[in-house]
């Protein structure tokens, strides 16, 4: 049918990223230098990040132009399609219209290249020869391996150990593009050795992998660090997703009543949601923004809003965010990209101030939603994205009950082609409806 897929032409693509800081009623809480307890000096961050990224991190400029060199690479897969889930609507018997923005068509199979490309590009401009990063499920590591290969930079990737073994084909893909992949925690860094000394069988965490990557970065002058989520400049780069969606929905003659994204560190949620929050703030619209996280790592729904470190070894500045505590060690659920103890400071503040909602679902109900989605819409979603699908199905069933013809938009942030082993475990009945014990959450929060 005519409105099944809405595709922009290249000339209709956004040429600027959107910075929500310019429209937030309250300025963001600044990152704090733990050694001085004062707002962090941007110059200190340039030892870790490219200066252009530091500028974007601190910027309150509303729109920042996408460099032509970045735009040229974006054109490999962008603009991405907006698709109406008509078969899913029919299966649910809902009067709601369900749209999804499909980010799985990138070379990495997810939304992550939207920020990997500019981050590596800016480092290239500064003559950096080597970049360190971390990855959970592997989508970010894959994106960095490609981007580094494209711009001729060495990539070193600390991959959370449980995902390293759960997702061997992600590792192989990174290595195909020349990335060096190290399971974290490792013996290569003091941070990794400390975690292993405490628990030799540790599954690892994104907080631990970040510590290792930052420590590695600080040992070499030719090296800088890149982060795939959480930070302001990452959210900035991802807003191309929401900006495209706005234009596509206008072409379809619709506007969403609810916008949904899965939530781990906050990058894909920010990407789809921030342009719509802008429209809410400016035009007094009432689009609901819903973040969906796993019950195994319920950062927003059970965490605290406070200053905390972004990593286990406390090497990062302290950021005001929803957190489960930097010592939180998540269970080895299969949505590896959602196993982070903290949430983007911008997402956290907007949630705290009432601009969005948050819900948590366990992995069984999310895999169930993914199975229905692949049978109706034919796309195999990443386990992370299945949380957004679950959220959309819940909203569609509410609309069925009330009889309201709601318009629902969610971000299908990546495909699950490298997650077949996880789906096999689901169909074999080997996954559990895991909810992280409250006592362990409180123990981690007590170590902040």
C-alpha cells in the first residue's frame, strides 16, 4: 500500500544536527571534576576527546552543521526508511497506526554509525592515529571498526566479556575491518585486573569496559577515546533520526501521539525523541515520549538521580544522571546494549523534569514481541530494539481497548542478524524473565 514505506530523497535529508540544550527550560547540570568538585575544565577533556567533540559537548548552539565529509558517508545508508507496520496493526486488531524508523540498514546494522562517523572524522582532522572504545552488544564496536577503517585509524575495542562470547560474529565483523577486539575485563589494564581480582568469572560491564578503554587512551599520546552513547555530542549526532522522521511523518500526513525508544545509555532514544520534545516545548504539543528499559538493568525506573561516575574505576568526570551506581554489575541478559548503569545526562534531566516517561520489561516479553514482529513485518530486530517493539505493542493494545486511533512511532534501532543464538535460546525455552534483585541494586547504589 502507498503509505507502507516513506522514503526521503537525498536532497531532503537534514543537513544539521539538533542540540536540545538550546531549548531546555533549565540548563543542563555540568559534569564535575572529581578532584576539584568543580565543573570540569573543557581543556582537560581534550586529552580524551577530539576538541570539536568537546565543543559540541559543551555547546548550546541549536543547530550544528553536518560536515560534508560526514554527510558523504551517511549517504551509504541514509536517509533511512520510515515504515508503517500495517501487518502488525492487523495482527493486534488495533485502530492505532504504528510507524517504525528502521536504522538497521546501515553497514553496522544499527543507528550507531550516525555518531561513529563524525567522531572518527573529527579525530582524523586532529591527526589521531589510534582510537580506543568499548562495546556491549557489538553494534558500537562494529561501527567504530568500520569508521576507523574508512578514515585510516587504528581501532582498539574493549568488548563486554559476556557479549564477546555470546556474539562471536560481531567480533569477527569488527576484525574484518581491522579492529582489535579485547574481552573485558582483561589483564591489559589495571582497571580490568582489579575487576578480575574481585571476581575472576566476571561477565564484565560497560562501566568496566569504559574504564579499560579510557585507561588505555591515557597511556599513549597518539590515542583518543570515543563513546557510543550517554554524552551530549552523541545524542546530538543521533538526532538525524528524529529530524528525518518528522519530515517523513509530514509526508504521510500524520503526527505521533507517542514516540518510543529502547533505553540503555540513551543514544537511540535521544535520536528519535529530542526533535519531538523540541516540538512539545515550542508548540505546546503533547506527544508522549516513552523510554523502555530492561528489568535486568532498570536505570531510570529504579535508579537515583544524582552525580555519579560513568565507569567502574572512576576515571570519568561525575555526571548528573539516573544511575544504579558505577559499581553495578548487570546480569548477562541478551540485550547487551542496554546493560549500562547510567543514563544520558540530557535524557535523565528531561525525564526528571517530566518531558518523558520510562517503563521496564523483562527479556521474555520483549523476545515475544520480537517474534510477533518478525512474523508480521519480516525484519528480525536486535534484542535491544525488541524493548521498543514491546512498548509499541503495549500502546497499541491500550488504543484497542479505548478505541482511540493513536499514532505510534518507535525507533527500530538495529537488526538482529548477529543475535540468532539469543533467539534460539528463546525458542528452546532457555531464557528467564530476569529482574535484578532489589537488594543488589541497593548494594550498588551504596557504593557510589
